[in-house]
């Protein structure tokens, strides 16, 4: 079993390679992590084509949802995108915050940061910035974000509890997040759990849906809502890289499943009821 640091280094190395791949290769695999399928196109990603602010050159096809669709971003908001990649969700968010808002993308892969900054420079956006850093220890002050979004990234982080603690720290009181992620119902086969590529591919790093939602609750968030849920089908020609034929059949007919969910929650305002002269 790899340590947390080893898993994070694996993700950093793999996503450095993915930054150089084309969108079609990424969409035909599991979050770009290899094993491209000939069976289907667009295994996990949602279609951004008609979304305001969409920039095709910033879309690497690595998402598993469309969190900005549900994020209730307003003009003038400060928005943070966790695992910002080449900048796709940041540029969509910027179209909603307008010039009076601010968008910060955080990614710990140098090649992704470089690609995103190049895209922002080409677009001439002066209120979108990209910071290299770990989303378990964000390079951002506390209580600064109105909205946090993320698209298929937390499943790659071993310490998901730490990320939700950071999200809570960085959000303003009354702020909220909308996150698309991969979760499980039931257990993955051992061969998929231990496969390094499937970890980098957003699958074996996923945790049970009820555990995921409970992490949000135990970190103090309120009004937790699953905004969208869809089943993810991993094609047989990818599964065969890790399972024998019997294992593929068992996985496809068993009770376990892989799902993309988009979930939102709010940070409370921490307003205390007035109980005497000291608080009135």
C-alpha cells in the first residue's frame, strides 16, 4: 500500500503528463490516466460546449461533472477552483463573476499551472490567477472565498478530511461550495484498488458516497445537497487491463458501482444569538 506522499507524487507526475495530452485521449480514458477505450467516448466528462465562458483550449476533458452549473456564482464574487488544471472551470466562473469579481485556481502540478497561466494571458484576463499549491494546505488566506468549485479532484487526494477542513477555513461565513467528484457504492475489486493508474484515473482513490457526505457534515457544513448524480460505466477494454474476464463480469453484474456526484454545502454565518450586554 502506497503512503499518502507516494500517492500525491504519483498524481503530480501523471497529471504533468496529462497536461500534454489531447482532450480526446483524456475523455476516452479514466480522467486521462491511460487505458483509452474504443468502446465509448467521454467516459466521465459533461459537455461544456454551450456553457458561457467556455474556452476549448482550457478543457482537457478531465472532469466528471459541471459544478459551475450549480454553484450560484454572482457578479463580484471571489471564486476558488480546486485542482484548476488548464483553467476551464476558472474561465467559466469568470464569465459569471464579471470583471468586478476574482477567480483563483489552485493546482499542485507545475505543468498545469503553466498551461493555465498561458491560457489566461492569451485571453487577457487580469482577474483570474493560478497558484501552485496543495489543496490540503491552500495558499490562500482564511475567509476570502464566496464560492469554491472543484471538478473530479478530491478523489485524487488521500486526506479528503483535510481538504474539507481547508475549504471551511477559506470560505467566508455564509459562503458555499459546489463540487463534482467520484464516489463509490459498495467495494471496488482489490485489483482496481491497488492499481496506480486507476488511482490517478479518479477511480481507486474514490471513497464510499455515505462516507464522503459524512465528511462534509462532520466538518461543520450546513445545507448539504446532492445536486446531480450519474452512474459511471468503465468499459470492458479498460477493466481488462486490471481484471480477468471473470473479474470483469463480476464487477459489471455485482452490487458495487461508481458514480459522479455534484454536491453543495454552506459554511454557517457563525452569528450568535444576543444573550446580554456583551453581545448586543
